C-alpha cells in the first residue's frame, strides 16, 4: 500500500496570492500550485513562478503535499520551472499532457538532472502525469512504468474529451472507460489512481454521484477545484466507521475459525474468502494511514 495520502488535490492558480493563501487554510491533502492552464494571460506565468517560490519559502504550505503543475513539453518553459522548484521543499511535480512514455522520460531526465545538481537523493521528487489525451490512454501502461518517481496518475477529463471529440454530459458515459482504465492500470502498477475534477463546482449532489462511481471504480483521490468539495471528497475516500467495524469483525471471525480449526468463517451469512480478508486488511491499513496523516498535521 502507498504510504502517501492523496484524497484531495486542490488546484490553485499560481499568480493569485489571495487564493494561494486561502488554499493554505483548507483541509486538502495536497496543493497543486498551477503554472499552466489557470495562469492567464500567459504574461502572468513569470509572476506565478516568483509568487509560488516566495510562498513555499515562507512555509505556508508545510502541512500539505506540494505539487507544481508544470507547463507542457511544447511550451519551452519546463527546464527553468524544474530547475527553480527542485531547489525548494516540495513533494514533486504534476506533468500535463503526457502523450507517451517518451514524454515521461523527458521530464524524468530534467528532474534527475536537477536532483543531482541540488544534492538530492535520486527519485526524491515525485511525479504525477496527467492523463488527458487519447494517446495517453493507449500508452497508459508504459507511462506508469517509465520511472519509479511516478507515484500516481490523474485523469484530466476536459482535455481528454476535446482530444476525443466526444461529449461530456451529466451522465458521463464518455468518461467511464478512461476512468476505469486509469484505475485498473494504476492498481496493476501499485500507484495511486486520482480521478478527474468535477467541473460543476457548485453542484455538490452531482459531485457525490461522481464520487460514488469513483469509489466503485477503485480511485483513491480526486482533483479538486474549490475548497467546498474537500469535505465530501474526504468522506468518500476515507474508510467509514461502518467499513472499519466490518473489517475488524471479518478478521476477528477468521481468527476464531483458525483457532477452532474450521476451514471457513461466516459474516452475515457470507463466506469469508481470501479476497474479503485481503480487503478487510486493506481497509484497516488505509484507515490507520489516514489517521496518522491527519494527526501529523495538528
């Protein structure tokens, strides 16, 4: 199991100081300091670099995992962005528009060079590629396996739908396959699947509908656009008291069956097989991990 908690990752425009300081008062697990799409006009990108660097040095984000959303490979801005932020106390980078594994090799090379120059341990800086093109879905397995610094993959639905030339409606039919594929491939490679943003930030009922699907699909966290979403997102990606109690009971009944040399145990008239026992242990480990994370933040 991954030892980093990423239930909520909130995007903040890197040139908006008021919003950046507000993000540092939320309960999000991670803050994404955005140098890319939300920094408009493009003339503000230098301002975003300077401001984000300043606030990181101030230490206002010390309670959070900090990721820098870089500009894409074609922008020409990547080498300088990686150089600047690799010198600061951050968790890592979020890399947009990862088309194939060659894009991951490119950004991995830049980060590795920066780590070496700054005397950092190899792969200390983590990477979250954003899966937001048709090509990235096709090359998903290779993207996950290119470097061990990839700790998660995140879905970017709006750019994906544009690339697909599909339609993103409230039913979300066009997103079901890529969401499922991202979750499956992430789990197959022991990295964290992060679901796409919920663009209708004021429709919290629709957010819950999306979270119900995300949890069923196996996602572990979600990209967030507004602080009001965080509490709901955490509720879905944190084991509930009922889930924890059932997991504890499954383990208790299994232990009793073993001590009595019975082959099987039952809970609510259901046989407790190895998959159910494995999930129960995962729920308890996950609950403990989140509890320790929240305690560490004060």
